[in-house]
C-alpha cells in the first residue's frame, strides 16, 4: 500500500419502499494480497426472481474472478471488463428460468496495493471520486436522460425528475453487449473517497451534498446517513438502495 494513508470502508443496503431487494453490494479485501480491495454494486431488474438472479450473478462472477486476480501479473481493468462480460452471458442464460428478463447494472472498482485504481460501469449505478469533499470525477449513466443531458436538451436537475429517467441504454443481460466504460486513477491520495451506489441512493443528492457527507463522516456513519436521508426524501416511493464507500484517511503524525 502506498504510504500516507489507510483505508477505511463500509457498505450499506436497504430495500427502501420496494417489496423485494434486488440490489446487491460487496466490498472484498483480497484473500492473498494485503491492501487490495474490490467494491461492486449491482442493481437488478426484471420481476422478483429476475432482478435478484441477475444481481446475484454479478456478485458471484465478481467474487470468483477477484479471487483469481493477482496484482503482480494481471491488469485490474481487464479483470473488471471480464466480470462485466461473463456476468452478462450468465444473466442471459438464467433468463430461461426467470419470470421476466433479468437485467442488472454494474459498477465496480479495484484498488491495488500500489495505490492505483481501476473502475468499470454499465447502466445507471454510479461511482463518485471525491477528494476532500470536491468532486473529481463520476461515471456517466448509460441512460436515455443522460443522452439528453449530453445533447444539451436537459439539465442534470431536469433529468432527475424526468418521467423516463429509468430507461437504460445499456446494461447486463440485454440483447446487445453491455457498454463498458473504464477509468484509471494512477495514484490515490489521502483525502480521496470512492463511492459506488445504485440510483436509489444518488437520485436524492447533489454532488456537493455527497462530497460534504463523505468528507465529514466515517464510511459507516456516511452510509447510514445517506440511506436514512434517501429514505426520507423518497417520501414512501423509494427504490432499493446500495452503496460501498472506501475512504483514504491520512496517517497521523
């Protein structure tokens, strides 16, 4: 692990006001490599059994491939893309035995012991990278409203309340291969925070709010606060919520 910080981390999950939990989240420390961590969020869609089967498959695939991952010999970005591709294929196969077509989003990142980080995403779950409360970068959703924002036809605020904000342009389990946006951070620094979350969380917060919460609270408290606040802002109509937070705390002294 690069000198100058220590990792603190937490996950949170809540079914919100939905009858079923179709989100899944995992934060895994590598079994053989100290300082190597993977976070994954999957938001499943497609009926009670379909959505959960899809997000379960994402988690299973991610855990299996991360277990085999070796930072010294493998490329983290390639492993994340492999997770997306393999989970997509398995989800398409499970469609045969599901009530509805199973689909899932995915966001995931791997932090290596050397302090670099790779992430990948498909769908409208997000990764945010903050440094001391300031937004450095976030993923851009593969969604209908994001294409309208990109074309200058909607603002971010209008997109959030657009009636078709839940329409995805790409995800796992669809007919077409999923989009795979990859991002690389050469070196994480003290004060950095990474959060991946489903739309049930980010929908209710501005980046400034998220940055403020993540910089001022420890990961455990931040995840509890964000879920509680999203619950109240959802006013009884909230989606499943899942998030994973990894914070790079400066070493004392």
